[in-house]
C-alpha cells in the first residue's frame, strides 16, 4: 500500500461497517493498539493474510504451540550465536561520569540484531507451510539476515531494496545474492526504505497464498509490531540477566538508536513494566542535517519522526510520521540508510508520548564522530545507525542517565565503510583519521591509488 493510498484506507477503516480493520481506531486496550497508535490499516485484499498471521502469532509465538519458541530459541543460539556479550567499555567509561556497557548485537550472526526477527519470522513461515519469503531492506542488514535465515530453512527469498540504498550498501547486496536471494531494485520516490516497504506490500498482496512478508522492524499493521518486538525481546532479557551477573543491579539507563524501532523495542522490552520505571530508556533517532522541515517542498532533512513527526497512517499503522500539511509523507534523510525512514513503530511512539521513553536526536556530523569514537576508543567499528547512540553519550547528563548505562550496539560497520569513507572525506572532523590519501581523484582512479608509492593509508591515524 502506498502512502498516497493510506488516506482512503484510513477513512474506510474508520467506518465500523467496512468489515475490515477490526482493531483500527479502537480505545487502545485491544491487542494491536498502543494508545492512539497501531491498528491494521490495510487494503481488503490483505486482511485474510493479516488475520492468519494474527492467529499463528498467538498460537506459535505467544502459546509456544508445537514447541515453536523452543525451536526458535535453539536456532537463534546455534545458528545465530546467542547470547551476545554484555561488555564493559573501559575507555568510554573513563571518558564519561558513568559506566558504559555495550550489548554486542554486532556479534550476532550477520552482524546486526536483525537476525532475531528474520529467523523468527522465517521459521513462522515454515510452520505456516509457506514456501516463499519477501522482505524489504534499507541498510541491507534486514535483507541480509532474511536471506541467511531463508537459506538456513530452505525457503525461496526475494528482497526489495531502494536503488539509492543499493548504491550505499553494496556489500550487503552481494551478501544477499551469495545466500541465494533475489534482490529487486525499487526505483520509485527517493529509492529508500519507505518505497521498498510499499513495494514489498504490493508483492505480498498478490502472493499471500504461498508467501510470507518478513517485515524488518516494529512497524506495519498488527501483529507485526508486537511480533517483531517479541522476537527481539531476547536482547532485553539478556541485558537484565547479564547486568545482575556483572554488577548485581539493573542498568540505570538503556540507550539504543531508533529507525523503525526494532533494536530499541528489543532492548527496552523487559524494562517497560511499571516496577522497572527507575530504568531510563533513551531512543536516539537521526537528526540528519537539520531538525527543521520544508513543508512546501515536502522535505525533512532528518528522520526524527519521534521528535518532530505528527500522527498519521503509514504502511498499515497509525503512528508518528514526517508528513506535510496534506498528510503526504515527506522525504526523510539520514547519513545511515537504516534510520532513513519517515515513520516509527507505534508502540515506541506511544512510549514516548506517555513519557516512559525519552526521544533524542543526533545529527549526521555527530553520528560520524560517534562512528570514529567507538572504532578508535574501543576497537569496535559500529554501524552508522548505532553510531547515533554512541554520539549521544557525549551529551548525556550523568544525573539523568545514572551510573550504569547499557548501550545497544545494534550492528557492526563493515557495510558502512564506503559511506563512512566518503562522508568523512567531505568533513573536517577532529576525531577522523587523516583522509588525504582517499581524496576524490584517488577514489575514482584506482591506478593512481596503486601509485601512491607505498604511502601508509593509516598515516596520521595512529
Ligand atoms: C545495524 C542497524 N541498527 C539499527 C537499524 C534501525 O532499525 P531499527 O530501528 O528497526 O532497529 C538498522 C536498520 O537497518 C540497522 O541495520
């Protein structure tokens, strides 16, 4: 469903006589709604698939029918490599007035948290006797994780990816192909995540009989946001257990970057109950180049829908969005493909509205500084998405975040090396290594690079 089509759907679904979208527009207490947000704003053609998914989510995920969750847990351990470590970051802890612990989701198979959900949903497809998987991807991490999970389970797999993102994330495109997935470029719009989701939904609407749509974040119509959160909940459960083991207490704060919100919800899920209200929860979104929006041109130079968005419907759910005065979705922007999305998960939007989660934004320049900081100070090259959360530590007030901050390292930065090189070369960042050997001419002429006569590419970066 395209965002243009979302208005008529919203109106139709608001009509109780329409016969579909039973949870849309309800009082927030029925499953699938979170305060004002959530619901099932989908075309009629998709309702049977959504209802089927709702049933199997309850049966297999919530009730562990046929030992589904035991099967999932065994696979995410043996194939995925869980549990991931909770590591004390010694250098960062010296730098700040609080201790920093890193939840190392970058060490999960595939290099990001995304596998938790991709494996869970591919396994669910198997239990549903579906043979084909479709998925969208932005940074390519979800596509990669889905291609891996599909290969592991013997399922056919097609991934939709915006053309711009294909250019930004070439290594991940190759990884998907290596795992046997077909990658379908999406040319519409800006060629990023929003268009890829719309295109995947279009495919699913005509292939639901044998196909499952493995959505990549806590977005979309119910039950996707709840189901994706539940597959990622293991992150928060491990943080809880490992914190008690390591420092005999719960963290005082948990910090995670937020695009659609899956690593955020995964890291927060075991702390949202009222008895854990002392644990601060911070969602760091992409401030892009500026938090201001150009309504006339329909452009938001950021992806900070929690901080600057307003209520609307996108991709099957009511949530916070970057939209113009007519409800048209704005072009978003972020240095990181995985945060470059005009919406956010409905549960996270509600947790921000109710004050349980604090939303903050970090701009492109500072995110790049965070990328270099974790690389240099801790020996971990993070994904550009994660780098937003790292950079935010610089402005965190110890009186607010407390003594023990757990930061979710949602992914590793291998996929971002080309972008990080290009973006660093454009800027004058004190923290960056000397970039002169990577100047524009050298990058476009590999022969010239070879002729740098043994010049050390790390010169100045010791
Ligand atoms: C490493 C990494 N972190 C974070 C994100 C943002 O997604 P989400 O907000 O769903 O965790 C992505 C998206 O691709 C990602 O690849």
